């Protein structure tokens, strides 16, 4: 072990760490991705120490310059990560001391790796949430464009995957938009609670040095320093909350994926997914598989599994910090990577979807999708809804046996089920009439779909 690779806690120990323990306990193989925020946090800490007189200005300047050089080395690939030094923090500190001498050893004054890593993760996740939110807004804009293009395209709406009532494709896509918009709200809420600075909590009790935590918080863009040092270093609820939000986003994407898979099948043929987002079969030359959608559906389970992992890591820990918390990073990083990639690929795929409106219209004409409209018609004729329901049920049964739709029945046939039925019944039995009749906020009428799109566009401008 070289001098620069000595453990920071070597003074207490007489025996070297077993090699298997070195391998088992290291985290640098995955936490090195925190290097940029670790250096960012260290620079703010060094500046604060100089501002309160713990470091001289020349010491602070040397530390800041050294950290800048290390950042440049890492980004150029000229930095060797040591497993012996365990983690990203000690690797950077050891290189700093090697570069600028004993002044580098003063950087850790008034802090611990406990508050350091808690700060790093929040800085990293804050940046990740900002990027994810931006990508989600791009996806929402793509969906709004699709909804506007198909605002009056009629398709069957389903319950239990059975034809229920006619809707517009634009209305269906706007349901996806609503889901993602709530996800954006959840990300924003998560970011607010996360943006509290642990630095200054030290190991668990704070520090005896005259630190200025407000100074550091402002320097790092946090809303405020944490109020309790024990809580600051030991809880990972902000990470649990983020992965929970990520899980909900992935569930939404999984549901969208399921519909894209169904709609692109030969049996439905409602849409065509661009070749750029599909793959073929190694044996069946005719195949065009919606692999992006299928993988997204599968990856939702991966993120949900990460949430379960972190919940189990935290559930039995006493205050304050425990080494169990080292296991928080891999599920957190993986969740952020996975949900970001999924949103980005969806944002690319959506604008290239081809809509087969003729097939949608044909499908909407099957399954007696205007049956509820006929029941509503009878109710407006003063027939109680339950009686109207029964009347229409009998009419559907007769139409099914005859092999045609309700709209194809003659007026005399329809009147045989109720003498309240008049010529105007055909106004409500058409698909266009059914869709247009739902003319209220949240309804599927084409003008309401356009209004919903415009409201969402205004909302996106203000985010």
C-alpha cells in the first residue's frame, strides 16, 4: 500500500484490511460517478472554511485549484481509481493531498464522509431530476402534437379490453398526458423535499468548528441546511421517494407500452410503430416486434424492485449512519438511468407513430359501442335508467343475433323494444354523434380535446 493509499482511519488499527473485505466493502466501482458533485461540495466546503477563518485564503485557493485539476483529470480519463481507498471521496482527497501536500488534509475539517455522501447524493439526484423533468416535458409535447393531429379520429374506448364506448384517439392520448403531468408534479414535490443540505451535520452530531451552513447551502443551491444532524446523515427517504416516483412513471410507461403492443398487432392494426423502434426475428422474416415497448414494460419491474431494495435497506436501521446505506446508490443510480432512458426513447418514438384511422373507425363500429347512448336517449324520454338499460340490452341481443349493429336496425325494429323511440334516435346511434355529445370538460368531444390540449400547452409553458 502506497502512502497515498493509506486508510484515513489507520491510526486506530494495527492489522491491514483483508483483501476479501477490501473487495466486499468498496464502493468506488459504482460511486465514482459522484465525482463532479463531490468536488462541487468540497469546493463549497473549502470556501466556507476560509470565510469563517478555519482555513487561510491561500490554503483555500490551493484546495480549490487542486480540485479543479482533479476534475479535469477525471474528465480526460487521467485519473486512476483505487479500490483500497474505498470510495469516491477518499480517492479524490488522496489525490488532492498528493498534488498540493498537507494542505489537502485540511479539506475534511468540520465534515464527515457521512454528511459528505448524503450531500453528494442529493446534488446528483437534483441534477438527475432536472434532466428527467426536461425529458418528460419533451415527451408530453410529443404526445400533445399527436393528440392534436388526431383530435377527432374515432376509435373504440375499452373497459375490460372489451369495446365500451366510442372515443377519439386524441382523447385517449390526452389520458396519457394527464398521467405524465401528475408524474412531473410528483418529481417537483420530491425535488423540494430533497433540496435540503446535510453538509455540516458531520458524522452525526455536528462539528465544533464555527461553520456557516447557510453560506454553504447558498453556494450549493440548497434551499436551507438540515435542521437535525442525526436525521441529515442517516435517512434516505428522499431517495426512496424518488424511486417511488420513478416506479409510478415506469408503471405509466408500461401501461402505454401495453397499449402500443396491442394496437400494433395484426389483430388490431390501429397504429404502426416506426422500424427505427422495432426489431425483427432471427427465424421469422415477416416479424416486426415492438421491442422498445416490451422492454419498457419489462424494465418497470426492475425499477419497482429497486424501490423494494431501498425500503428493505432502511427499514431496520437505528439512528444514525450505518454502512447499510452504502447499498442505496446502485438501486438509486439504476432507477434514474432506467427511467430517464425510457422517457427519452418514448419521446423519440411517439412522433413517428403512424395512426390507421380507418381500422380504428371499423373497430369502433363493432361491439355496440353506442348502446349507452341509446340508454341515455330513453332516459331523456322519461324512462328510468334501469328500465332503459334492460330495453337496450334486449335490442343488443337482437342485433347480435341478426349480425349487425344498433345503427343498422330499422326504426320499426328499434320501436319494437320501446314505443318512445323516434326517428331522431339515429342521431345518437352514430359514432360521430356519440363522441360529439360528450361536450364537457374531460369529455371526448373533439372540441373538448382541443381545449384540453391548449390548456396543457399553457401549463407546460409555465413549468
